């Protein structure tokens, strides 16, 4: 068994930022990541452009400088790799945490490779790894995808995109550019206010020129091997289909959080883990959450640009707790 003072689960930007802040204060820290550093960003669409400026994505006092106003996915991958190397962070990649148990003020983590023990635990696993469920007949067919990577394989294919926010619009633009026949089905009555303002005019122009078919007030009811059935304003329609992208959102791994003992709160604002808003400590003493996972299902409230500051707050809390001796 390996012992370390603090373990961070998740090597996304917010987890890495927390690791940097702890290292600055002399807190021995290990980051465990089931993929490689910033794995979620790696799994973004190949040509993804960020909503935030590069300045607001920077961590660890390392400038993120790009020529464009908004950085692209590949530029972010290069930047975060450089940050890890510069700060010489202790990151264990391709190692998944399977179980977490707490006893006598210590956490024991069993992973796919080893067993660890720590006093402080920070969960920074984000939400991108768990897609929301599509509860319709045919949702589990092989042609149904919840993540979009590249458009080329769908040239001259009939593609349905379910959803109307950024991920759906981005995918639609790339697919149309690659020659796919794109239909977007969105339950909203008009364009979502969350769509990036610099891409909406281009998307709307393609819709107006019949390059993309946009259906508002539309809900998918059935998916078959070669068709998709949906209801629009109470009327049922069936269209030819080869591939479906269900871009309907993502959520934290609540089962994993519950296993640790973290309470989950569900109210009119959505579902989210319970934590102290001033320290990010959960109801489990010495266990914190950092980054977008703190937002739960409401992914539009915490981003990299504000989640990157969680680590500094958590570090100050840990420094205060350090003065309290461990239980035996």
C-alpha cells in the first residue's frame, strides 16, 4: 500500500490546478487519472473551439498564448501537457479508481493497478464521461452515439442530431461541411441561449438555405435500423436515417460519489453533490470536490474558467486541517 497526504482523482484542468496549488504549499499530492491528462478535452470533437478565451483556461501561472481569440482543442492539449511538465506534477495515467473507503480519518483507494491511502481526497472527475440516457425504443442500437469526434465517416449519410445546444450545433456544422444530410431535432421552441454567439449566425444561415434541416418542438419517439420517428407539435413523422447523435448532455458519476459517502441533493435546480460552498468540502470530512463536478447536472454554471480556482480554496482548507492530528 502506498501512502500520500492528498490524492486527486481526475487530471482535468481543475484537478491539475488543485494539484499545483497543493504542491506550492508543500502538500504531497498524487493525481490518479483513468485516461491521460485532460482526457475529457482529448475526447472533444477534433476541431472543437472553446467558448472561453485562452487566458481564462490558463492554470498554474503559466500563460496560455494563442493567436486566435478562442483556443482550439489541440492547442489546449499542448498547453496542459506543458503545464504538467513545468510543475512536475505526480500524475498516474491510465489508472482507474475502483473503490474508496474511509476508516479512522484515512481514505483507502483501490485502483486497477494498486492500493493507496491518504488523509485528504479531492474528486475532480467532471461529468463528460457519463452521458444522459435517451429513453426511447432503439436508443441502444449501434448507430446511436452520444459523443461526436469526426465528420468524415458520415459523408452522404442521413444523420439525425438530437439536441439544440453547443455540442449539437457544433456537430451539425462539422457534419454538414463533410457532406452529411443533417436533421436536428430539438425539443425547444427556438435556439438555445447557450449556443456560442459566434457560430449561431452560420448555423442559422445553413438552416435558412436548407443545408441543415432544423426541427423545433420535436421529440424523438422511436429509432429503427433505417429510420427515426419523432413528434413535432403533436404530429408524428418518420425520416430515413443512418446515424443518430444524441447530444443531450452529461452528468457526474453519482454512483461513484455515493460509494465514497457523498450525499446527492435533488431539488428544483437539478441534481448535484452536497458540499460546503466556502471550502468545497463534502459531507464526508476531508473529502472535497473540484471543478465542473460541483455543478452536478447544471453544466452551465461551472466551467474551467471558474472551476480552476477551486484548488486554491481547497488547499487553504487542507492547510487549516493539517493542524489537527490524525485519529488513530
